[in-house]
C-alpha cells in the first residue's frame, strides 16, 4: 500500500463526492466531467489493488489481512456498481448515489491506510 496513492485516491473521491452533491442540489444528472473523474478514480483504485496484492504476495501482511482484503475488494467494486446504478436512476437521486459512493470510497481509503500501518 502506498500512502500517497491512498491519500490521492481519497482526495479525488472527496472532490467527486462534493461535486456530485452540488449537482444533486441543482437537480442535475452526472455530466461527462464527473463521469470521467469516476473513471479516473476507478483506474486508481485498480492500480492500488494491484500494488496491494503484489505486496501481500511478497509477504507484507497487515495484522488483519481479512479486513484489509475485504476493504480492498469493496473499494474496487463499489465505484462501477455505483456508476451503473447512478446512470440507471433517471432522477437527481442517481447523482446522490454517485456522491455517496465517492464519499464511502474516501472513508475506505482511510481504513486501508490504518490497517496497512501495522506492516510498516
């Protein structure tokens, strides 16, 4: 796990979450810039998962491996699931779903960093 990468992912997730909340307050659906940001977030999450899995296979293990892997899987699957659900929902609640997913990803990043701290 790389701390700066997790911090960057969390910052991007919070930024996208706030943008989603603003769009929902304006009763608007997610636009192309927000969806591009979601794609970037997903790519960063997949890169993070690849790095974390590589480090786990090399023998670096946090104290609670099960929770770490669980948070890693959920963070990687939450974004595409939320994006699909958001695009299917034709009201402003679709935008709120996307905002909530992004904010949850930010929290998951902090949990991952906390669990990985036992390795370093």
